[in-house]
């Protein structure tokens, strides 16, 4: 058989899903405006019934509601289609109903005759019951369930988000899993919100069906008798068949879609199909046996038909017997021997926690329960570190340690103990900002993070301590403060090679050209990591990474390859940031300068090549300098000034290494690292 060649314009025609959707909406609008003949009304009625059955079957076999996310949109489209079909059939009934029941198509006439069954009154009553069932029971109940489900899901959304963050902070899930859970949570909330709105369309569709029924019946009688001269009984018979048939064609699909909506909003959170869930939960032998006995009892009552009740009792009794027998049979022995337990992979033993918090069993309540304060504090810490220092802190793994005393905790950095402390829940820690132990009843102690004298007090004394000007912190806050200080002290060690690469990948698109020009042709990722670690070791934020990369490019152009030299160029680029971070509450940068004598003394003690200079000074002289500097800084601190040490650029790295031994929080800046517009005040000299 010879194939028929299609024209080129028709052979290349493709209809996408978007075009099909737009075309369907346009057709609905056409139905609302243009009168349709009977065959087209029959085709539209068949399509309406088929789509409604398809939607019902899909909802019955769903594993979870989110698997049918397009249901609210389909509900709107099918409702609009039925309304357009109602308008079209109403137009045909009122315009051509006097010609006979076939005026609005064969589908409507067949449905009307079948339900009437030769009795107009009985047919109308049965049809009215169907309308009320759809409107009062199904659509109204589905709308109420959808409204409650949407409100509950929206109210529970903050708690679910906090649970995801808590799992992420505890290390139970990674970033990708947390992102996937947040996406599912947003989709779930959006779906239930859309279902709440879509349920209103179901209710409106049922009301529109009632109105359309009365219009068809009363309007048809008036037009048939008054305009076309039909006899009253003939008009009643004809327009009743048309009205009931049209109502069934519209209300049966509407009822199916309403049932589908009710099923999807009443489905529980279990990820299992409805048929499997009901079969498993209804298959208990005890309920089946009781149902069998009840059915048999009803069948034996006087006047009751015996056969149907006996059949029902026999079926449920047999099912109960088989279920009981299956529950008593032990499970068969496996043919194959059980698998030999294998040891965990060596790679699991090599995995290291960058940050770990170990709690004694008396402190586990801080990280568990309905409102774990500790996980909230850790989440806030990670957020503040990201905003302040420019990189995301690794997840803090929290675990119990039965070897610890009940009230003791340990903070580990790369599984090495960095700090430990003792807490007394549910007591609160009271600290006197002016120094000394608060004059109150309680247990004397030292604040774990800074070693300040403090007092453990009971909850009832909290208001009194606040009135005396003390700072009162609960146990979770004390632990979070200690963790914050440990993180700040070890921040440089927490910036890994992978995190450095991640920082580069997450730069904005307009900065990627700078990255591609610089890395790895001029500077490797490892060198960038070491430089960022050097900045973090001095508590300098790396959030302005583009400026740091520009400084690295400048150093690479000048053929400076040593880390100290490159660091000096970068710090010059960060002069505004360094000056701002050193600015005191009075609005100026408090300075303690290095005297010319010490400048010359340190310069004479530098030895080695230019790119790797070392400080070689007599220990006694170095000790004298440290004592003198400590006295000057302590004197300024007593006056409320957090001064910084100012020196030349060549001496800055060496002086910073000296200051870090006894006062790591004191900044050491060179003259080139003070921004020209920064206000400065010299408070003293060493």
C-alpha cells in the first residue's frame, strides 16, 4: 500500500504540551460563546467523563499527595470545561429542546431516559439526591479538609524548617539532603495551599450545577409551552429528560473529581498506595471475626433475609480464619545462610569530624527535647560566622560520651580536645560585668570561655541578679559562647581546601573572570587557602573575597611569591576593612605606636633572605619588650580602650607572632594598613 505524502508545512508541524494547554483553554472559551451542534456536544461530554475517571484513578493509586502536584491546575481546568459544557448544553436545550430529547446530543438523551426509567417524578427525585450528595457531602467535606490541612501545614512549616536545620547542625544530614528536604517542604506547603483554593472551585461547580438544572427545567418548560406551543405534559417529559441527562453528564464527572479531591486531601503522610494501606490495615483476623459474627447475628433476626447476611458472614469468617492461620505459622527458614556481618570500611574509620561537641549524659537535654536551645544557638553561630567572617562553618557534630562526668562537655577541633567545661542545668550563670563574684547565694565557679568569676544561681534568683546589673546566661548560652570562642581561635584550621574551592565557585558570575585569570595560572588554590588561613588566624574577615583576589593578582604581577609578601599586599587592599574593625566606640582607631628605638632593634634582628626573613633576638630583650607592651596595653584597657599596635610593614608579621602569645585579640597593623580617611588617636608608645 502506497503511503500518502503529507505537505511539508503539515509534516513539520509539532504540538507541544504548552500549545495543547493553550489550545484547550481557547476551546473552553469557544464553547462558552459559540453554539455547538449535537455531535460536538457528545464528544465534549465523552471527554469530560473520561478525564474525570482518569483523575480519580490516579488519586486512588497515589503513594503520596505530592506525586500529583498538577491536581489543583487540572481541577481548575476541568471545572472551567464543565461550566463551558453546561453553558453549551443549556443553550442547546433552551433553543432546540422542543424538537425532542435528541436536541442536545445523544449522550444527554440516553442518560436522561436511563435514569427516568419511565417515571419522571422518580427520576427527578433521584437526580436531586445526586446533586445534594455532591454539593453537601463530598464537595463541602473536601473543602473543609483542604482548608484545615493547608492551615496545619503552614503552621507547622517553621517547626519543620527548624528540625531540618537541627539535623544539619548535628551532622545527621548534609547540605544537599537539607536542601532537598526544604524543597519538599515548600512544595508540600504550596500544594496544600493550592488545594485549599481549588476546593472552592469544586464547591462552586456543584452550585453551578444546581442553578443550571433549575434553568433548564423551568426555562425549558416556559419556552416550550409559551413559544413553541407544546402541550404541558409533553414539555415536562421532554425537558425533564434533557435536564436530567444534562445534569448527569455534568454532575457525574463533577462527583468523580470531587471524590478525587477528597481522597487526595484526606490521604495521610504515609508514602504508600491507598489500596495497599487499606488492605493491610483491614486484614486483621480479630476485626474480621467480629464482623462475621455481627453479620450472622443480623441474618438470624426475625424478618431479616438470611442469604445475603450468611454470605457476608461466611466471606468475612473465612478471611479471618485464613489470617489467623497465617499468623500462627512461623516464618520459613531462609534457604541461604544469613550474610556474615562485615566490618565497616576503613575509610569510615578515617573520617574526621572538624568540630565535635561531646556531652555527658546529664547535659543531653540541652540538645534534645521539643525545643533544643543548643541547636538553635549553634545555628545562629553558623549564620553569624558566615556574615561576619565570610565562610560557612562546618557542621557541629553533637554526641554523648559516657566516659565524661554527667555535667561535663568537651569541644574538639579535628578530634583534638580544644576546650572543656562544666555546666549545672537547670541553674543559670550570673556574671558581674564590673569584675568579682556576684554577692548572691549560689555556687562559685569560673566562666568557661573567658575564665571570669561567676556564680551558678537558681531560676528564681534570675530577676534579682538582673536588677543588680549582672549578666545571666542559661547553660545552653554558656556552652554556645564557649563554642564561639573556640571557633574563633581555631578558625584558620577549619578552612579546608574543599571549602576554599567552594568559596571560589560561589562567587558571583561577574567575578568568575577574575578567578579564571588568577587561578591556577598565577596562584594555586592551595596558596589561596594558606593566605586566607593567615587572615583568619588574625580574625580578619574574608567575606570581601574579590578584593583579596585583586590583591593576589597585584602581588603575582609584581612577582611576589612568598606568603608574607602576598599577605602584605592583600592587607593593604583591605585597609578600609581593617581600619573599620579596629575603630573604637568613640569613632577613632586607638593606636599604640612602636618607638624608633624598638623599630631599629627589631630591624637589626631580622636575618635571612628577603622572602623569608626571621626574627633573631636575645630572649631577655624580647621578654623585656613583651612586658613593656603588656603594661601599656593593660593601662589602656583599664581606661576602656582596646588599642592596636602600629608598626612598619616589614616588622608587622614578627610583632604579630609575639603579641599572639599573650594577647591574641590585639590587632597589629602597619602604617599602610590604616585607611587615609580613618580617624586615629595615639594613646601611647612602647
